[in-house]
C-alpha cells in the first residue's frame, strides 16, 4: 500500500526546505543571492505551514486521539514564524543573524523530523483514505493561495486575513 498523497506532498516540501536551509547555512554575509534565497525560503515555509494547518492540522484537531500532536505542531509553527520575523529585522551579515538562523534551523528541522517520524504515521493510522484524500486536495488548493498571502504578510505578524 502506498503512502497517502497528503504525507507525500508534505514530505516533498520538507525535503525542499531542508535543501534551502542547507544552502542558506552554507552562505554568509549580506549578498543579493542570500537575501533572495532567504525570501524564497520564508515564502515557501509560510505557505507550507498555513496550508498544512488548514488541511492536516484542522482534521487532527477534530480528532481527540490526534489533537495533542496537532496543538504541539501549531505551536512550533508559531515559534518558527516568530524566529523568521526576527531574522528579517536583523542585519544579514551580523553574528546575531547567524546565531538566530542556526537556532531557527535547528527548531524547524526538529519539527519536520518529528512530523515525519511520529505525527504523520499516527494520523495515517487514525484517518481513513477518503479523509486523507480530502486533506491532500485542501493542501494543494490552499498552498498557492497562502503563498500570495505570505507575500503581503511578513513572518512574526498576526496580520493574516
């Protein structure tokens, strides 16, 4: 039996984000390339997180057996979003930026590893195929819309519609 589309899509995004984090970590200073990569990463992450919350987490919050995992993950999304907001307000070439980036990267990589190892399998075991297919549809529909919202709403803000 193959893995449901919702988890494949989320893992594909995670893989893309891991590469972007690696590329950002390999660069230093305040260069146009680094700024562009950071902006690409933050838009990817913001749109991914919001669409994930609207698809997977929304369903998990309605299931008593999955609710605690979903709440935990939503709080981690908020933490990483706040860290991204802090990074946007620091000089890219500063030691403080490097330290905050390393902290954010560690927290986010921990989060996605935890989702993939624990949360996705638990949800897959608890949810039926039709629910998982609907979540995948919701995710694929919401991610582009969330990308447009992210362009106008920087991380760390609560100005979302």
